[in-house]
């Protein structure tokens, strides 16, 4: 659309100057096609790191490069071929203005603009310093902008995780899940409730990783009818859990998020060789996270130690009874877990019949000593006569990463906050613990922060290539090192408008805002390329350097402002989108400020570079 506006505006101006429609179309092609193509390619190349980055985040953003690139090139083709054709057919009502070119730009509005540009060039050093100062302030202001990796999804599901202590039987897990289900049955927002006991839910959403089978875990997926109902049910369920719903379990209430899957938004991995020392360090980390008002539902993936009953056989007694350790193990397996004894047919299937002791005896640790085994001669032997029982507290599960024992301490955050901001604050609080870690132990960030770091690491090698290709495209267009540098220097000016916009509207700066910033830099460089092209054309037409700069800015101000306004209005509806909202605000604020600053900064930079002085007549009139 921007390219079409520029081409159409050029045609309208030339028809008003007295050109025929065909001649105006040809003029628009010859004077705007090349700079618009360069701007289009520069914008498309800006998305190259997203397109070729090999990371989990790249799975979500790689298509942007191809879609945006194809769309931009298609837009350019339409603007330089189809738009001039439509202009020839439809721009029949535009009349020639007496006086031609001079009369078109001989209005009070343009005279005021010439005076402003003359003052800008007269004070070019101060203007350049002011713009640079604003840019530095904007960069510093990024420190108070909320940081984000990927936003929360707008899907209406509420997810509930029921985690019992590791080793809990699936019967007890089912009972705890039933309590939550009974509460949900009384809530009108819970339209459909589906429970998965002993495992996670199937992967019905791309940015979700199903949990592995675990008898102590259950997941409940609740579908509501809207985001409002989702949020209301989510907060009410959290309050019910805090008030004592299913107290025997850790009940976590969440929702789906965009981006690479991360079970918890903030997490830290504690690694080291000794599990005992490792748990001591993890407890310190967990205490710091629990004390932070920004965190909630803090836990570790090893869980709490669980009591384990050990039975140590007395080999002398075994020999006296004519038994071996294998005989005892097999009989205990029969009593405790059961063994298949036969199969029965059920319709077209066969089902194994498992024999074992009754549940009230098998599941009661205090009654295991009363089990009776059979000796070699058929005698009945109480289990307690064959050894000694010992109850110890043990780790229910030991997780390893790269074969090193690793505890992940993780938790949820206040939904008014963003994971990067919370992680930065928690990391600072963990520094005293990190500094005194023994050799061989370490604490590293995990969760969404780790995924963000992986994405940045994957894209980092591509940025120099992107910059090199961008500079190559620009220098092919402007054929000047100085002009190339000026074009490139205008690319980050949009940040001056982006930062205050994000702060005012409380929008986070994440991967979507970064994509918007890349697109914004391409838009600004395209406008700069067209403006420099007009300056060079004016100089070739016989204007002195000062008037060439002033008149070029006057001539290109209207199409530049029109394209900026078109982009701003086009992105206003996207501000309501959960996923694209930050991108829309980035482009709105950056385009508004960047366009104005480009029209001021470029004349000042051009005048500084080529030592242009203002025309005193224009300055004093």
C-alpha cells in the first residue's frame, strides 16, 4: 500500500504540472521504482535472521521472512506496474494547475516548511545533536520497558495440573483430581472439563509439551467460552486452592502461551555431583524465590523426599529355611505387585489375570512384616523372621542433565509482570548464593529466559550477514558511501517513538515488537532512499545543493506523511490482538516519530556531510 501511495502521488503531481497521464505514469516508474525496490528489499532482508535462525523460536518466526518478503515484492510489482496502469485509466478528473510545478509548491504551507528546513540546516549541528540525544534517551528508556519473549495465548482453555508427591498411587491421584472436578462442576464458566490422570494431555496445541506418564500427576483441561470467562475461572480456582481445595496435592492453574514450550516462566537449574549438597543449594534458591512477592507456586522438579521401606535379608536365616534371595524376591513380587496366572477372553480380546494380595494389606506398610512366605519344605515363614525392616527418606526421583544431577527450581509469576523482568530481579537476589557455590556446582537460568537466549544465539551470526546485504542494496541504489551511511543512520530513529509508546500503553518489548522494529527500520530507510533520490534529481535539474535539499524534502513530505498515516491507521485494529498488539504499537509509535525525525534529521545530516549552508533570503523571509 505504501508503494502504491508513493507512485499515485507522483502521478497526481505530474498530471497537475501538465503531464499526460501516460507520461505521468512513466515518470512515476522512472523516479520511484528503483528506490522503492531498494526499500522493499532492505525491509525483507531485515527479517532474514528470523527466517534462517535454527532454534525453537525460529519455528514460530521463520515464515515471517518468506511471507513478508513475498508480500513486499508483490506489493512493489503492483505499485510500479498495475498502479500506473490504473492511474492512466482512472486519473482523468485531475486538471492541470496554472503555473505548473512552481504553483504546486507555492502555498503558505510549503513556505512555512521551507523556512523550517532553512532553520534546520542553519542549526544543523544542534538538530543532529538533539536527535542523537533523543535516541540515547530512548535506548536508556528501554530499561524501564517491560521485557517479554512470547505473549500469553488468547485461547479460552484453563489448564490445571494436579501433582501429588512422587510415588503416589494413581488411586490417590484420581481422588485428588475428583475433588477439583467436583468444584469445577459448580462453576458455570467450565463448559467442558477433561481430565487426564497419570499422564499429560495430548498435544492439542503446538506450543505445549505433553507430560510423561506419571501415576502421581494429572492434568485437567477446561474449555470456557471467552477470554473473560477464562480469566474469571482461573482466578477463582486459584483462590479456592489457596483456601484448601485438594490440600494433599500441589494444584497449579495456568493457561496456554505462545512460543517455545516452557513448563514454568521462571526457572533455575542447580547442577552438581552430590545430590545431598545439591538439594541444600536448591532449598536456598527456592527460599529466595518464595520470599519474592513476584513469585508464586515455587517448587522443584525433584519433589520432597519420601519415606521408603527397605528390607534387608539375613542370609544365615535364609539358608536355614532353604531359601535364596531370588526366592524371596519372587514371592514378594507375587504379594505386592502381582504376577500373571492366566488369561481370559473378553469379547475379541484376551486379558491377563493378575494374582496378588488384597489392597488393604498390600498398601499398608505396617502390615508388610506380617506377610507369610513359603519355605523350601512348604513351611510357613513370617517375613519378619527373614530380615530387618528399615524406613529411610530418599529422593523420589533424581533428574540428570548431561549426566550431572540437576534440580530445577521453578515457579509462576504475577500476571501483571513479565518473565524477563522477574528473572532479572531474582538473579540479582541469587548472586550471594552463586558467589559462594562450591567448585563443580552452578546455577543457571532456565525456562523462557533460556529459550530467549537460544533464539538470540541462533540469530546472532545472521545479523552481520543481514547488515552486509542491507548496505550492499543501499550502495547499489545511492552509489555513494556517504549517502549509504546517511540512509543507514536513519534506520534506528523509530526507536525514539517506539519506547514512549510502549511505556504509555504498558506494552512489553518481545519478539513481536522486535519484528515490528525491523520492519520499521526498513520503512524509514525506504523513505530516506526516496528523499535522497529526489535530492540528486533536483541537483541534476540545476538547483544548488541547499535548494535541492529543501525542495526535495518539500516535494517528498506529502507522500512520506501519507504512507506513514496509512500504516498507522492500518495497525490500529491490531492493537487489540494479544499476539500482534506489541508489534502494532511499535509500528504506530515508531512510524509517527521516525517519519517526522527523518524529514528533519536527514536534511541536517546531508547539510553537515556536504557542508551546505542555508540561503539567507529564505531564512530571513
